[in-house]
C-alpha cells in the first residue's frame, strides 16, 4: 500500500500547504492600507497564491478602484521530487518596487512580513490536515 499511503500523505500535506499559502496571502494584504502602500487598492487585491510556474505578467493591470480580487482561490501545489511548492505574489509591474523599495523609499516588505506572521501558525495548518 506504499503508493496509496504516499498519495494520501501528499494530499494531506498539499491541503495544509494551501492553507498556509492562503494565510500568507491574507497577512500580506493586511500589510497594505491607506497611507501605507494603498492608493486604489489594486496592489492589495492583486496579491494571490499560485503554482510556481504561474505567468505573473498576465496579472498586470493599471491601478483603479474596480480591479478584480485575485486572492482566496485554492490552488494545487506542484510536486518536484520530495518538495511541494506554491508561490505568493503579485504580477503588477510596480509590485516589487513597493515591496523592496526604490530610491530613498525603503519598501513595505508586505510579502515577507506576511510570511513572518504566518510562520508560527504553519504547523497548526499541517496538523489540521494530518489527522485521520
């Protein structure tokens, strides 16, 4: 039953990883607010989880109050050997300049700050799916 058990373990870990990714997505969005990276909300709405091979450039759009919410979707992690991978980010052309900073602006580091907020809860997400 090795293959069957392996498939079950991968499915449970994948579900936990997706929960972690969605939690990071949510915490990253909370890092951006009026006066702190938000003018129209387009960048905040653009942050989402995706597979590592996702075409982020396809997300680029002009800022505006009516842009679509890209987050909240359950994704499928990609398995590469013994690893399960997901990505979290934004495809907006200016997203990394707001994250990393430019010139004298230090950046808001919204993705890494979101990840740091979720790290203490990651084990809880995995444990929730590990029971049987």
